[in-house]
């Protein structure tokens, strides 16, 4: 069967419409659907009354790593370093973060921030533009996508992890 991994929101809201509920039931009825929690499965899939599908709950996991080697990279300047580490699609809250950083700057709050992630050329270009137009260039670095050890080093440099997602039940980045 087709296997779908569900870890976001939206089906329940769409399924309030009879047309969408019918389309979802037709499309998902013979699929194996994996969700990250029983609550997510109940909220998103129960309203569809799927009969022939197979519903599974598989909690997300990531490999354990030795974090001590990355923590030593943390900046000890006394200025908090914030880290956004996710894709840069608007539903991940990146533009909410940039607005919040602009407010911190206006209030004279000391901070540094790193933005790690990428999505589309358009979204990433808008991020760079907002950093410049909001006067954040001296405090915010947009690093694009980082992977493996580089991503771990970014986590190690941070004092605060920021993930203002607008549409995740169980963000995988939180596990990392």
C-alpha cells in the first residue's frame, strides 16, 4: 500500500467541508498512514472514519550524539545567541521570528541570531531582504542549509533554540 507519514496539521480543518472530507476519505482509505502521536492521529484522522486504511503511531526518534563536543563552540560573550534551524517556508515561522528580532533591536535588547535552513529562492531572498531592511545585518546571520557536523556546530553555538512554527504537531527539529 501507499505509505504516508503525517507530522503536520491541516486535515481536520479541511475535513470540516463535506467535499474535502469525501476527497480525503477516497484518497486515504487504502493507505497505510503513520502519525507521530496518538493525539495527532485522533485529531487529524478520526473525523475521516477511514475503514480500509491502516493507521500506525510511530514516535519519532533521532540518533543519539555526543553533544559535549559541540557545546564547547558556544560563544561566551554574555550576549545570547538565538538559533532558528528549520526549513524557511513561512509556515515554519521564520517571518514571525524576523519581526520579533526587529522588535528586540528597537528595544535595545542584546542578541545575536543565526538562521539555518533553506526552502525556495524566493523565500530565502525575502529573508535576506528583511534582514537588511530591518537593520538586523549586524546581529543576524543567514547561513542557509547546514548538514551533519555543521548543523551540530550551529546547535552548539546557540544559547537559545527558537522554533516559532505555525503548523507542526511534532516538529522533527525539536528532537534534533
